[in-house]
C-alpha cells in the first residue's frame, strides 16, 4: 500500500498547535521548546541542503524521547528557510508507524524526511544513535529508575545537538543522492 505523505503532511499539526494540545508533560514540552537553541553552524548546514524539505514527525505527548528531541527540531525548522515541520500522532497513524518500526517496535519519535514532492528520503528515530545503542545494550540491564535517570542526564548534557546533527546529516545525504540520481 502506498502511503499518502502529502495528505498526511497537509493535515498534520504545526508544532505550535501540537504544543497547545499537549496534555502529558505539557510544561516539560513548553520548557524544552522555550530553552531549545540551535547552533548557527547547524542552521547553516541545514540551509545549505539543496531543495525544500518537509519533516513529518510521529509523536505522542507522553513520550520522553520526543519531548527531548522534537522541540529542538521545531526550532531548527523555524530558522532554516528550506525546512518545515509538522506533527502527527502515532496512535492515529498505525500504517505510517508500521512502515517505520525500530527493531520491530513502534518506537517514537520518528522523523520522516520528505522532499518538495512529498517523496520519502529516509527517516530518523527514535532517539540519537549513541543513546539508542546504549538503550539496546547497557540500558537494558539497568533498573527502570536508574535507566531513566541516565537518559534524562544524557539529554540534558546533549541539549538536542546530536539529534539536530543526525537529522541534518540525513537531509544532506538525501539531497546528495537526489543530485546524483
């Protein structure tokens, strides 16, 4: 089955609308967004990516990984003239979620990179690769409270930097493949 990315994107929420509707962790979402700062060099790298790009982000407001990553991406999309970001719910889009599983799991957030024609060129998620590797190895052996404490500390130290870098790298590689094709 072909997924209609254009329709989903056009009906998706802008980040500000998502933020207004968030119920779980609402204050944390607002605070993370308010404090999110995107380094100028990452904005420059994103702006240098050829073409217009749509980031379709699958989230739920209860997701701790999403609250620590998506606000930074929203700030990037505000500053890079060739990026736009919209948000859809995982629960409302099971077919979209099932097309972007992480090791067979419905892990979120998922950031789908769409070009100006709404063709998918890859996706990122559910967390920065370093943290994902840790979560699937060392993190699995830890008690839940200890694991969550580690993850919160990791995100606090990283300040969205790794997420921003990985998503911009994804876009740059997609644009390079487009040019080479």
